[in-house]
């Protein structure tokens, strides 16, 4: 069989490993579907022409950069361990790369990687292997019956949750479509999951994921299957409910049964309220192929997030045919600002207001703490009472109400005290807003990231600027100063 461009695309996009290729300047040229699924991108357009550093995927990007520079000199690498950040969580990956030649000239590189986070945690005893399915339960599906003749059950499931692994779940979906078997497909995102990990540790986050997966699998035992897409996202196949009112009844019962989501989960000495956001669509009612179907559940999930999370969105053509992710992002900005306003208005006192809004900011801005500066020019942390740094020259970097940049030589020259404070705490990218109006400056709010070359997105800058305005108004209304 002759290799054609179509055949190459088919091979690449059915591979379960994440595959990518770059030009000689390490800028992305293309990726496969598994790569897009892993990072949660709807299109490769967000990557084209960018490097890993532009995307801010690594706390320490230098090893990845050096690895790729060696490949562009003619080396090949195989199964190199590294770490990358997915939705605010640092994950372990194993990557292989080799140069791309045009004649004798190296014009780029191609690589692939797999996520081995749960495998490593399992080996280190940080998680225990479990499965929410038995062989008998899976063998009733011809797809899995054939596979189980060749490989053991534990190789089909995610090692943390025990649900079907992403690769096998998505391959099963494609099998169902190829065999024209109707089903409803959903993606379930646990709300504010990063906050749980950050506040109570990854063990608590793992326990939440395991519990939700186990209860969800039990809830749909007779007519559905659960898989793990990655991170805090689960996949759900429902073979029973396919028309709108059936799907609506299913989600109403699911969200109100106090077993799966919208429930209190007790872990050691803490009680965690678990909610989720769901997007769903049905084959062949809503889409007739895998790509269109997955696009619909992705867009409806995003729609649910933009409405404030803790909800489900069922795709209907009259409501959702024209869904635009960019438009939804703007709506999400409005929902975020509304949430910030409600949290700030719910309490009194400067620090209490910042603490009230921190769970939202931690999730949206992917930060561990936030900092503030009053008229005494001492930088304090919202969570860490011991944090104290003199940043008397902070105003030197703010020519306007908003400043965002990498901590580098320019700051070292213009504001050496501020530069020292950031450098001493390994803060490499900062976002600063002024709490004030015109010539009345009350202080500053600061978000700082440990990732070098982090790009502060427009919505992130908007959230912090909006918060600074609210804090200024509250200080004036309460006749209060920022506490030392």
C-alpha cells in the first residue's frame, strides 16, 4: 500500500500517543487528535507558530529546550522523562523525538509523548490500583470481548480511577459510530478541582476522582460506561437516554441524587462539596461522525462553564448550533466578574474579601497565592501570614494601572527592590494592578507565577484589574486602608 497524505493523517490521528511536529525554530507546525484531546484544544490553530515556552507548559522549560536543540543538531531521543503543566496540574510524561530531514538538511523535528503520572504514582505507592468494572461486565460489548481475549482487564483501565482509559474509551466510541450504534456521549468536568489539590493535597484530589468515578459507574451500571479523559475530566456513554426529555431526566436525577455530584465528600479532617459541569450530545441525532460529536460535547461543556459551572448542557441544534468558543469566553469573563463581585460583597474587611475571591482566582489564574501592597510598600500574601517583602520602588514599573511581564533585567534596573523580592521567591512572571483611581493610589494587587515566559491572558488581566477596582471602591466605602 502506497503512503498517501490521507493515509498518513489517518494513521497519525488514530494513534493514542500525543504526536507533534515543529519547524527548525521549535515552533509548532502540527499535532494529532490525541494531542488536542490531551490539552483540551478544539483546534491546532492555537498552537501554530508557537513554542513550548510561549504556551507556558513547563515550570522549568530549559531541559525541554535543550533536548529539542540537540535533536535539531541530528540526535534522536527516546523515552525521556519530563514534567508538563496540564490545567494547572504538573504531570509526568515520557517523550521521544527525532529530526525531520529535507534531503540532508534538518528542517524540524517530530515527537510523541504519553502521560505516565498515574503509573508512577502507582509504582511509588501513592495510589492503589482499582477497577470499577469486571471482565464479565465489559465482555457484553463485542469490542471489549475481543480485546479481553488478548490483554488483561487492568491494561484497559485508568490506574487511578479504575474507569476505562481515554484511549480505549475513545476507540470504543469510534467503533460504535462505525457500527451505527446510537448513544449519548458526555464529558464531565469536576468544578474547582485545582483548588482541592492546592488546598488539601493531591491525595485528596485523587480520593475525590476515585469516589466520583466509582459512584458514576455504579449509577449507570446497566446502561452505560465511564472513562477517564484526563485530569479531572471523565467521559460517559449512555446507551439508554437519547431523546431530549430522557437526557434531561437523567441529568436532573444524577445531579440531585446526592451520590455522584452536588454532594459533601469527607476526606480525613475536611469536608469537600463536589460539583461538576457536563456537556453532552447524541449520535447520530446531533452528529454523524466522531469529530463533530466530540466538538459538540466540548462546546456544550464550555457553555456550562461560562454559565458559572455546576450544571449540565444538552446539545440542541436550535440553541447551540452556532456556539462560538471565543464568544463563550467573553461570556465566561462576564460570569467570572459576576462571581468576583458576589464574593467581594459577601464579607467585610480587605483581607477577608481577598480570601473570599481566592478559590476562584486560583482556579482561573492558576496561582497558589496572591499578594497585596499598601501605602507602606510592604508586599504581603493573602494566605501566608509570614510573607513580608519591602517593595518601595514598585511604582517605578507601573506606567499605567496594569503591568505584566517577566521578571528580568528591565525590572532589575528600574525597580531593584521589587526585582529582589520576586527573585528571592522564584517568581518569574508577574501581573500587577493598581488599587486606585486617577491620583489616588491605595496600593497594588500582584499575581506571580513560577513559570518563566508565562503569558498572562487577556481574561486573566481583566479579572485582576476588575478586582482591583472593586477593592478600591470597598476601601473608600468603608473608609479603610490596606492593612500592614
